C-alpha cells in the first residue's frame, strides 16, 4: 500500500544458520530503517516521486547479508482539495447530503468521503421539474459511495421528470464529484447516476461515476 507521502515495503523473511535478528532498509543507498520483521513503512516522502529500495539481513552474530535486488515504488499524487469559503455550506455526512434538498439554491462543498449505504432507497434531490437544484455543488475531490435507488422512487410524481440519480433535476453547477458503486434499477424515463435530468443552464464538470444502472420503461398515472 502507498500514499502521497508513504511507501510500505514487504519482503520474504531471510534465514541462515544463526537466527536473523533484523534488517537494514536503504533508500537510494542511504539507510532509512532497521525493522526486526520483513515489513517497513517509509514515511515523509514527496508525492509523485519514484524511490529505489534495497534490504540487507542481519543475524545474531552481527553478519550482514549482501543487498537485495533493488525495488522501485512511486508515491501517489497529492490530493487537491479546496478550503471552504465562508459562504459555502459544508457537506461531510450522509445527513448533510440529504439536507441539500432543503435548500436547492445553496452553495455546497463536500469536505469528507460519504457512504450512502445507510439509505436503502435514496430519494433523488430535487424531484420536481419546476423546482430543480439551482445552486452549486462542489464534490471537492471527495467520494460518494453506495448510492442505491430501487423500484419507483417515492419522489416521482406527475410533476417530476421521472428521473433517477443523486440529483433528479438540476439547472445548477455540479463539479468535482466522484460516485462509486452506484446501483440504480427500475427508475423510469430519464436516468443518470449523478443527475437524471439536466435542465437548460445546468452544468456538470470534472465528475465521474461507476456502477450499474438498469432502466425500465415509464408508467405514469395523472393528467395527460
């Protein structure tokens, strides 16, 4: 495993006729650690940088083995996030995200990863065509996982567009949102993981979604 500032190393434990007592870990030829097991976490590294490592084993008699074959690893890129502005509403929990429906013109910024598995059947935000989401939602590079919508959402009425997604109708700006493990089934007419129906003026930028969507045909009751 690795991060933008850490590389975790693991190797096959050494054996010899005298008990191995520890190891010497070298980064680019410079010793950086002396673990007693075949694991080492190298921290304080620079993001997006490749490092080369070798390991030597040491036994109880003070004997040191030759260096291992060099192994290379690269740290991840640093995460880019935005510090919330004073006028932005922070979204950090599933409940915060659900509350977006109560202020459809708000300026939101997501500050935490959010797991929606506690919502067995998510009701899309802004289900009514006449009152779409009109604010700004900045996902800020954070993730929203386990969005699930099954059957005909209770939000769908004759005045709605019959859409499925995190948002139903939007004429606002939605950006930097990442949805993973989406499952939407049985929601009719317009459908999308992030937004079902983008009305004129609406924008979605720098966003992505992965998962499964199963669309069924529309079935309505109400005025023609």
